[in-house]
C-alpha cells in the first residue's frame, strides 16, 4: 500500500546553489485558481527534498510518498493531477505503483524517472505518460509536471461540463415531452384540446383522401350553459363540463357504442374545443344516416341527470355536422361549416343537430366565419401589404406610399378590407393586426432604403382601438428603434370617422407622437362631422380628401367647389393636402388647379406588392414613366381594388 513518508512542502524554497525559477503565466494563473496537485513518489531523501521543492516552485502543491508496498489493504486516497515516480524504487515496484495509481484514473499523467533507455522504453510500453533519464533536470521535470497537471485538470473540467450539459439536455427533453403532453390536453377535462384535435383531423383527412373514405366532424355545444354557471357557480359549471367530457370519453369511444350503429371500421375522437363546446370526429362513416344515428345517441346519452353539489340537473345540447368530402376538403372548411351548422341549430331553439348542407348561412354566420378564420390569418401568413404610390402634383415624383392591407384566404379568396376590418375591430383583433401592419410597413421601408431607393414617406392607418389602448407612442418608438427609420418618414393616418375625436387621452398621445417626430394626417376627410372643429386643436400635418369627393370632380361643379374649399382651408392651416382615389385625367386636372399637393389612385398606379413598387420607383426615377397614364387609363373594377385604406377602413 501507499504510505505517506514525507510532508506537504511549501513553495518559495529554492535549492541551495540553484537558480530560482522566474515567474511565468502558469504561476499567475495558479494564484487565481485552486493550486494544481502533484504526487512525488521517491525512496531517496535527496530526491524527495529537491523534487518537492522544484514542484512547489513550479506552482504545484506537492505531496511526497516515500515507500510503496504492494501488500493488500486500503490505498491512500489520492486527488493528484500529476504523479512523478523516482527510479530509486525497484523497476517491478515502479510499474506496480503506476498500475495502482492508474487503477482509479486511467488518464492520470505519470512521469517516471528512469536509469537508462531500456528501462524508459519498457515504462512507455507499460503506459507511462512521460519518462526522464537520469541525471534529472528538476526545473524541466517540474515544468512538464505543471503543464500536464493543468491539462489534466482542464480535461476533467471539460468532462464534468459535458456531463452537466448532457444531464441538462436530458432534463430539457423530459420537460419538453411533459410540456408537449400538457399542451395537447385540456386542463379541465383531460380530453385532447383543440390543437391536438385539429392535428388528428388533418391526418384523418389525408388518410381518407387516399382511401376514398369519409370523415364526419360534429361540433357539440351545451344549451343554456350560462344559466347553469349562474345557478351553480363557476366550479359547478366546471363539474358539469368534467362529467360531460368523461361521459363522451368513456361511452362514445367504447367499441360497443360504435358497434350498435356500424359493424365496420368506424373510429371516434373527442376533444374539448373551448368553453362548453366539444368536438367529435368519426371516420369511415357510411353516409349521413349513420352520422345522424350516432349524433342522436349522443343526445340520449346526455339526457341523463348530472350531479352538481349533490343536486341533480339536466342538460341538453345542440350540434352542427360537416362531412368530408362533400362539405369541405380540409380541416378549416369542415370546422367552419360545422360551426355554421351549429349556429343554425342554436338559432332554431337548440336541442337538435343540423347538417351543413341543410343550414342557411346568414350575414351573422358570415361574420362568424370571418372572425374565426381571421384569428389564424397572421400566423399563417395570409395577410399581406400592398403599397400605393403618393405622387406630388408639381413634380410628378413618387414621394411616398400608403400601406394597404390585403387578406388572401385559401378558401374564401380575396376578402375585401371593407368586410373584414369591421370584423377585426369588433372581435378585438385590430390591435395585433394594426401592430403587424405598422411593423411590416416600417420594415419594408427600411429594406427599400437599404436597396437604394430615395427616402419615401410611409403612410400607415391607425385604428381607434390602437389609440384607446394608450400605448401607441411606445409601440411607435419601439418600431422606429427596431427599423432605424427617421421618424419623419412615418406618417400615421387617423380616420375622421373614428380616431379624430375630443378624448383628452387621444390628444395626449397625438402630441407625444408629434414630439417623437412622426407625421400625422386626417384620412377620409369630409366623411365625418367633427373634423373641422378639431383641425386647429390636433397636431396635424396632412389632410386627405376622401375619394367620394374626387369621383365626380371632372363633371360635378359642387364636388369641385368642395375640393377647392378643402384645399384652401388646409393651406390657411398650413396643412398639406392629398387626394385619394384619382382615376381619371380630368380629376387630376381639377385637383392640380385647386393647388392640391399630392394624389394617389389608379390613374398613376394601384396598390402594388413590395417588389413591384420598388421597380416602379426605379423606373420612374430613370424617366421611363414621367406622366400620369392619361384619360385612356382604364378605371378599376371598383375603388376597393386600388384605393382601399388600411387597416381602419
């Protein structure tokens, strides 16, 4: 066994007649980190004395062992990072010692002091890290030992770090797996949630499309659930939802329930959609008759009493049904049509179910349809911005662009902003959509500037709900900082019919926006009733004449007089004037004579995609397009096609 025959030596003691080693980077590093540890094994007292001193002077904390006996017994615990073994021990004992030291750590650096070359070769074959032939230069040996110890410690730290990283990775994977399971489950009922159901539905539809099968989607809604919540409280309502979920999960998905109606391969899935709505999917169904039987059985199953706080209560339900492929060929259309059928069922008094093809879609249903699809439009990239040039009358130069919001839905096609923007405002979606429009428009302007376009003004419409939140100046600051745009290149358009009102909170925000440096304009001027009274009060820069006054300018003297009066009033108030919806050369001429500053409309260009707008500006700068298109320019099919304002129509 190993016996400690020496003592721990302190550094700073030089060998008599020997030169003290100069300080080096290793010494400096040792002062800021735990000292490296060395083990010196030597039976000769002189070797122990000078070897330990030189190891200490090299920055190592030396522990000296004087004897080695291979007898059985406990081995001295060693935490050394390098070992130096002297040749004074018999060769067999030295090799046994090396094996003993390496037994606990095969990577421990070992330096063996040998009497000759043959002995050194045998030691290297036995796995010793390095050998030194006598006579010994202890300065060189101590430096070698110090560097080996440092490398050994770094390797151990690296291994520990790798181990910790692997443990962390495994923990993250476990957390992700656990979170994924939670994310696919409804926390109240334990059923799959809406997201998980839609994923399963998409897989089922893909399979049915390949095999020619059918899939039925049943949207189930509890009747008068609000009344139950009021009677039993929120916890009582939750108890009913839990019982309904458990009933659907255990009874509907049981094989005997399905077998009563169909002998084939019908499978069922159930999930909680939201609130008091549950959604079911049936695959391989044999037409509407079989779906109707299964749905009626669901109603009978729910007709039994439920217990809430030891009180029995009864519920009823309504359902809407859509079937693939006749009612839709994708998950979105099936869910939408099932919802419309449910609305029709509820409108008829509830307690029954309706198939989509038997229901009638009303204006309210269309609103519901747009609301549902609009909620996912941002994440799916269905919303786009087009850019309509703002053109200066005096020079014909393109001086800016108005960002126009467009929605191209894969099922509904192009949806007019005049139809979906009111839906967004009523459903609370206008704030995130408006923020997206602002950020996207500023990013696009930044991209144009980086591509070499001249500084252009970007006009972005602001909805009333964005101002009512009270944080519009903070949002604008963040966007400008993010895009590194000069504030003067951003113009916020305020609708006379919506945002231009006497609320002190709105006025404070507009003043703050002006302090930031952005421009403010009044959109749709002339369509409201209060804008004239506020023109002096609000910190405005631009006034935009609504296209309803521009449409008949070339042949209606009253409209021409109104336009002229608006321009004159704006000039007295030091406001720039922009005309919207200019489609004909005659309209252009009248507005030019009135002294209008800028115009936009189909006469020059409709709303364009970003690349097309950039190309137009470059062509215009190159002199390829210096004049309006003239009277022979064909008018658009409707004003919506080119001059639709965004986002607050």
